[in-house]
């Protein structure tokens, strides 16, 4: 069996691209789809699998299939009874919270899609989950922050650090999660506590949180010191999940499907173009939240046998269209320094 581009990316990982980021090692978000006469009923909260008019996909990524980004190979072993989150820096009341205290403060549950900044166009390092936690603002207010704060710096138990602007930290959007898809955070995903910063690349969603420090300077984390984006806003993206690149499909009706994600700006439209013809509108499923990806589908009946190219692009809620890659970006699948830009294109063969 031939190795597709997506298989290559999954197996090679970001290390092969010289990025040092980990990527998903599971198929994760897609399953082979075929039209069914009756839409099956699935429990999204537990399984995440739906049938969107013939496009069967995991709208919620199971915990064991969620992509993994690694600063190092170390997964800290943290005793939940001894765990404390420290709030320090420019505050009048530095303090620490136990896991039980954080859980008692829960005020947030949200579907949020996370993506690695090293994810190339068409890559697998993007997943969606249902998170529960407490808003960061609620925690920080207990410390009585002082004037002049610029950044909220996150420190992880294994030595990693990163930061977000203080203004963003005080929004109702950012929260500290202790639950993932109805279960305690798995060890590889930050148990017992991680940051969730919707619409911002995964490196800012720090795992294994042990300390938050409020500072009056532009704190740079590990990847920012390496030249990667500090703002790290996820750009508009879209992917084709069905069919896979290089797939042979039977002549006749076929459902093309995939995902689109607009980061902090949402997705309003998705279009496909086949063999260089005009862009055609797809059908969109309502997203699980404003911070979650959208599933899209397109009914296709090829008029001939042979080879076809399929492209996809998205529009955000303001009407901006997804960027095409520069020549350099197309040649290198470049993601440095602020994430991949480009239109995914795949090749398929239709046979009777």
C-alpha cells in the first residue's frame, strides 16, 4: 500500500521538519466515510463521532488520539494531593491553590480546538476537545494584582515556560483546565492542570502548570527565544480529510469532507475547487463552540474516470479569505515563525 502525504507527516513528525514539535501519531479526526441511509446517533461528549450527511468524522478528538506537542520527552509525575498552583509576581497577595480548591472554583466548560504552530498545511497536529476548568481571571483576582503588569507568565513542572499578554489573561476566554472530554487531564496532556488559550497556538497552552507569575516586562518563553511568534495567533486554515491524498475512489457519487478553523476569527464559508475549475460552496456544520473547528462537506459526482486535483479554502467571519502560501512556503512547507500559510491540494484517481 502506498504511503500518502498525510501518512508521511504522521510518521515522520515535526522533528523531520526540523521544528522540535511533536505531532499526532494517530489518525485522530477522520474516518472513512460513506453515505448511510440513517444518521447514527452518537454521544459527542464521549465518542465525538458524527455522520454529517455521509462524512463520518470525529468532531471531538478522543483523549488518546489528541495530538501531542512536546518540549521534552519528560512527562512529570505529579502527586495530586501535594500539587499547588502558585500565583506570584506583581501581586499584593501571593498565594497557592490545591487541585481541589481549583476544582471547587470551576466556572468554565468549552469545546476548544488546539493546533501546534509547527503544523504544516494539511498536517495532523490539530485536535478538538471538551475542557472544564476555571477562568484565569477568577484566579488572578484573588491575588490583587498591582498596576503596570505586561504579561502573565506560565511555568510548567518539567521546566517549560511561556506567556500571554495580561489583557488577554483577564478576558473571560482564557481558563485553566483540569478536565478533558469528561476525564481528568491525561498525564501527556498536562495533568493535573493546563492553560487553555483559545485561538492561540498550542505552545501558549502550557501543560503541567505549577506557577503563574505576573510581570511588568515582555516575558519570552522557550520558543519565542528561538524566534517563533510571540502573538502566536492561529491563522485561518482548512483541510481535506476525505478522500485522502493519493486515494483511488469508485466512479459515482462521493462525499468530500474536512475541517476548517479560524482561530480567533471563526469560519463563515468553505469552498472547494476541482481540477482548477471555479470555487464551489460547501455545506457547513454548526461548530460546537466559537472556539471549535467546523466540519464541511461537498457532494461530488465526477463526470469521468482519471486523475483529479482537489483544493480547499475558507473564509472567516469578517469575510477574509484563507491565505495562499508564498513560493518559499510552498517549497518548504514552511511554518516558521508564525504558523503555516497555504491552500491544501490533494490528488485522487477515479476508477469504475
